């Protein structure tokens, strides 16, 4: 029996992907930009079996001891990914599999658990089919899983996903290695409850927001400016833009039809606290994905102070500290 082990990080987007230009090919409207997270990752082990009728996935939940078999709903996107990869590779080969997946963080809580899982799956399946793919090809495969952000977990460190014009030109690449800048993402777990509406569902309504086109226009200027601030390591400009960008995406979410309110009262309280911290001279900025939990972006030198401050508020159940990390790797 052949065994393949893959580890893949989740990522936090500084420029968000929200809305799909082509749903089938998972093509976004705009470029997005993210950092891979060192302490939020999926470890996936795939046992390759001769009998193709066996397709199993066992999942070990965050902070639990045992793997539990997952049902049809969970296996369906895995099966789809298997079919997509076969089609892309043009192979008629078949195999069965038994997978064991472990997440180092709570899933479906706005910490991009699909990104880490599907990027790991793309690399694992590619290896199982003996395909020698480039990083660009792997990021395209990961995107085709349906979880677009998975494409950004493949390359190392700080990653830019080019929206592209077609499936071949919509891929992610590293713009800086993990050690380029010692910025930290403190994930504030405000709740471990799973969100009720997934991103896949949410993307569909993005264009119905009256502010959708305005955001696209704003991003044409904002995205290259943020990239410049990042490359120059101008933290004040970069952080300010990151926070604006997250609020701009949530503005779309809240004004699309049906509106999506991912924030809880705790999220708003925390956002107010973050602003108060800045007014006291502590440089920290917030970003939020599709969930109520908050990601605090600060420089390593301020991490301890920020953590102390946040812990003292007593709002966060847990704080997960992340530096920039490598992309998807075969173990
Ligand atoms: C708000 O469709 O990639 O996180 O498959 O659930 O990971 P999942 O989501 P995906 O949309 C991501 C939406 C976002 C913003 C972002 O990460 O760019």
C-alpha cells in the first residue's frame, strides 16, 4: 500500500477574493493577496488502495484525539476533485483511497479550512497520479477544487493570486518568501461555532451588492498600492489598507442579496478595541474572512504587547499566533 502525506497551510487574505466571474472555472473578479499561516494547517495522509470503489475520509477535529469517518456531504467535493484531476491530467488510471485529515485549528470559522484541505488534496492526488506538475499548475488544480483560496496555499510565504483571463492564467505565485517580513497574524478565536453560510454559497450573491462595481474600481488602485507598501515594508500604510480592504469586502457581504452578516457582537467589540489600541500608539490592524473571528496583523516586535492587551479584554476564547509559512509540502 502506498501512502502520501501532505501538509498545507491555511492563508489569510490581505486583499480578498469575493465574487466569481466564472463559477464553473472558479475565476475571481479581482487579484487577491495572502500570507500562509504557520500554525493553522491541514495534515493529510492518503492511503492509495487498489480497489477504486473504496473512497473514505476520516477527519480529526481540532483539539480531539480520534479520527472519525466523514459522510457523503464531506466526500462529494473530494470525489469531484478526483474527477477534475483525472480530466486535467487526461488519465484513465483509477485507484481507491482512505484519507486521514487533521486540522490544527477550528474549521468553518473564517480561518480558511477549505484552503488548507483542498490545496493538500490537490498536491496529494497529483502525486498519487504520478503527475509532475509545476507550482503554477498545482495552484490551478487547487483552484478548480471550488475553494479558490486553496490556490494561494500552494506557493510559499506571501502569495498573489492573479485573477487572469482564463483557467490557465488564473493562478497563484509567491511574491516574497516567508522570512521577507516578520509580520504576525494573531487569530482571535471568538467562537468555535461553524458558520451557517459557506463562501461558495456567498460568492454567488456578491454582484447583487450595489457597491460591487465600486469595490472593483477601488481595488484597481488599492491592490497595486498595497503591494508597493508591502514590498517597501511600510507597516502603517500596509496595515491601514489591509483593514480598509476587509471592511470593504464585508460591506459587499452585508449589502448583497441575501445579505450576509458574518460578524457577531464580539467582532464589533473587538474592532472597537483594536481602534482604541491604535489610538494608544500600538500598531495593530484587523482583517476578517467569512466568519466572526478576527485576524490581528502586527509586527513581531509588538506581538507580546498586543497579545497581552487582547487577553486582558477576555473576549477571545483563544489566540493562535502565526508567522508567514511555506506553502503545500509533501512530508
Ligand atoms: C472571505 O471560496 O476560497 O475568505 O472555499 O470556504 O475557503 P473557502 O472559500 P473561498 O473564498 C474565500 C473567501 C474569503 C476571502 C479570501 O480568502 O480571499
